[in-house]
């Protein structure tokens, strides 16, 4: 298995939309109504929204490839692009998503390590993320990788409030 990670560019917008919709749907469709999922996916993964996010200087997307096939992606934020005010010494992992058929191959760890590399290159002191309180496998993964729960915040799927655990890892 050959693994590569590449930074997304504007030429990648349609691929980013496709993998974003696919992986979010695979992860959360069984816990949300079809109407709620449809509305969220149309808003969060529209080409206009993704273009705006890709244009944000303090946000970056990366694809991970397994044998030259896009298997997942990473989105990181720094400075004012972070979804919570965590300070300029922090890097946020906003999204790590892997296609279901690529689960259990260590690809999430590759993307997490990429985020840690970016944080180290930029002299960040901590790295953090939000993970849905009911996503037990992801929480276990992040704990195994040295993250601890440091708070919680609301995430809205349509009108439904869901709780994300905020998990942080000190890196300096």
C-alpha cells in the first residue's frame, strides 16, 4: 500500500466536495434524519462553501491517497479560522475523514501526524479538535494518540443541537 498526502488546490474542489459528502454521510447518516443530513450536506459541502474555506489563508485541506485513490482528507485551521477562540498558539483539526472502506488501515493516524507536523512547523503549542460525544471509536483513537477532553461545544445539524467533546494535546 502506497500512502501519499497532498495539499488541496482550487482544481480539487469537486473531489473535495465528493469526498466530504461521502465520508460525512457514511459517518453520520444512521444517527440523523434524511432531511437533516440533506440540508447539512448541501450547505456545508456546496462548491461555494468549500471554495470559501479553501480561500481562507488560515485553513488548509489535504487529501490522503492509498495506492493513488483518494481515501480521505484533513482540514486544519489556525489563528482566526479556528471554530473556537483557542489562541494563536493552537492548531485546530476541524476534519479528519476516511472513506469507510479504508478504515482500520492507519490512514487517520497519517493525517493526524500531518496535522502535528504542521503545528510543529508553525511553532504551535497545542493541537485540538471537536469530536461528537457519541463517536466512541473516534474518541478512543484520539485518546490513544494523546488527546484529553478539555471541554465541549455545540454543533448543529439543522435545528438539532449535538455536543462535541473538545480534545486537546499539548505538543511543546
